[in-house]
């Protein structure tokens, strides 16, 4: 079984610790990741796998070190799931708000900028699935606060099928601060919140710069964030169905947003 995990990663930091055979190979093969160092335990990995990792490390100019199990455990922190290999990597697509807003100036101003923001979504598996969809749908970025939201973890990597490596991520101290700064930069906010005044998602034509906010099915969007919504949108559902899984709801929003801004 191939498992992808990260451990001991600091919120908002582009430097991550990645372990698990599939995760390390995908990091080494990704143009969106710089791999600094790979450590591997010879007694727990096949020679063909070690040869492949060594070859990819040479191509990436990454250090490749063989270690004993005790040392690998100290590095990975997860003997059960590291599968005998751990890598120190740096993601290339994590930026702060100022850098992202600057990228929208000049030629970047002509490009559509749909951004996804998650509020009260704390399940790493849901976050990972949402990341995968956001990348596939062509969202410009995910607004990812460093407080109040889980940072990139093993379950996020696994559930995203490693697309988190290539996902454009914009960090902010809190979600509210991030939304405020993007609104000041000309973004319109659309909150997925059913009820009075909400417009059918599929009848919504988003602005060129748009933030789509999705909350958990249990708690929804917090009042603090909902107050920052310029528009409320809802997904039409048959009678008797109150809500969708947040990953499913976010998928519908991402694909509508991505297609709408490309029309």
C-alpha cells in the first residue's frame, strides 16, 4: 500500500517534510517541488526503488542519504507510515497576499482570477479532495489562512493525489484578513449559503476577480465571513436534501467558477 504523509510542517511554510514512497516519488517528479534531501532506509526498501529515488535525486540535484531505521524514525516521526523513505521539500506555488495581488497587475490583470476560500473546513481528507478539484477546474488560487485551518498534512497530500504540490496557494494570517485584502484589490465575494437572497449557482455570472467561499456541511460559513459576502449563492437540490458533502459542494462551485470565467 502506498501512503503519502507529511509531519511536523509549520503552518504557512513552503518547506515541508514528505514521506511515503508514492509521495516522495511524486515530489521528485514534480516541477512544482524542489526536493532538498531524501533519506532512505535500505532494510525497508527494495533495491529497484532505491535506484529510482537515487536517479531522481541526481536529476533534481538533491541529497540522497541511506540511514538506519532509528535515524529515519527521528526524521519522519512516523514509523508506521514512512515506508522507509522521507524527503525535505519546498513547494514553489505558495505565496503571500502581497505577492499574489502583485501578480494580478500588468499582463496578469487580463487573466481571470477565481479564488477558492474554505471556512470551517477542518477535515484534512476533505481539504485534500477539494485541492484536487480546484487544480483540475483551473482555479487561480486557494486562499489558505495559517490560523483556523489545517495546514498541509499527510492526509491532505494523499487525498489530493499529490496535486497539492502544484496547487497555487495564497496564505493569509486569517481568512477574514485575506478576504478583506482581496476585496480591496477588486475581488467580489460569493458565499455558498442557501436561504433568502441566495442566487442559483448556475445562474451566477461571477466577476473577473471572484472569491468563492465554501463552509463545512456541519457549521456552514461563520457569521464573520458571511458578513463579507457581496453575494450569496446556492446549489439547487431536490426536496428533502439539506446539504452536500463539502468536497462535493466545492467541486460544483469550482467547475462552475472555472467554466464561467473562461467563457
